[in-house]
């Protein structure tokens, strides 16, 4: 198969085994950029025959691009270390590679969060991501930590593959909120670097808007109490991001005064 799997990781022993098992027999190579794992992540990668590249953390966008650049096959499947292919998605990828249609340069997949081994079918859904691409047709872009894979030549309309990409991003919502706090600081710094400023209005309205979007528009309440926690976590992330951006903006103003 002319497929490379590109992964970035650090201390992901609890989830990366599922990631690797889901692509066994599908890929010609697995390329993993590891940013200093001290648990058993490296051992799991080596047992699955992955080519491990050790590197300092360069940020989400740059590190994922490094993994993609190291791939050698015609097609590349870009995965996070807590993502894995559900059987239907794996079959769809296999069929797409077999067809190898010249006019198609990539495919969207739908990523779905799993909590306590059950999918959240409404919170954050649908979440379509470009993940399967011809290796030279796409690059990682975006603002850290919200990276995105995009075609180098715009205007292409990638098809959506059947099935789901399982996302094991939540062990507990307490841990998830702690990760959201880190991501919120990173995003606020990225936004400031792009010249954006914080405002009291966005601090007041964005968290409520994020919560209502998940509960009302996405109907996260249908996922039961985990759906309510998912909506609350989204609102908390928006609150932390805009609070941090407001503080950074005001601190910058004080330095200039």
C-alpha cells in the first residue's frame, strides 16, 4: 500500500496503542515524531515497527508538518496520538487507496470524541477534518494549538469518507479542563501574535455563545450528562482564551505607555 501514517506524540502510552493497532496492515510505513516521551510510548511505537524521529516540541503546526515531511509514500494519513480508525473508516480508506482516483487529492474524515468508551454523537458533531491526502498536496497551517491540514492549491472539494475517527481526548473532564487551560493560553498568545486584541465584550459573550451552540445547535444534551459537561468545557475554554487575550492586550498597552 502506498500509504504513510504520520503521528506526533509525547507521553501517550495510554492511547497510542489503539492508534497503531487501527492502522496495522493498512500502511506501508508509520512515521512518529516524539517530543521527549518518558513513559512507554517509544516502546509501543517500536513494537509496531514505527520509524521514530526524536525532536523538541516546535508547536502543533510545525511539529505535524515535520512528521508529514518525513513521510515517503504517495498518500499520507495524519493522526494524533489519541485518534484511531473505526472499522468502517478503515475500510473506506482502504477502498479510496485502491481506487486512487487521479482527480482526488485528499479526503475528509469525521472525528468523534469518545468518553468512557462511548461516542458523543452530538457534542462537537459533525467535525470534518482533512486527514488523508496525497503527500505533496497539503500542508499544516492554522494558529497553535488549532492546527489544520489544508491543500497547497486551494479550490479543491475533498469527499467525506464513511465512518468515524475515534478521538480519545477525555479521560476525565477534570483532566480535560486542565488541558483546555493550557490550549487556551497557547491560542491567546497565537491570536495576539496575529495582532488580535482582547475585549470585555467577547469575554462576556463568547463563553455563553459557545455553550449555547453545543447545547442548542449541536444538541449535546442528547449525549446525556457527558454532553452537558462537553458544552461546559467548551464554554470554559472560550472564557479562559478571551480572559488571557484581554490580559495580554492590556499588559502590552501598559508596556507601550
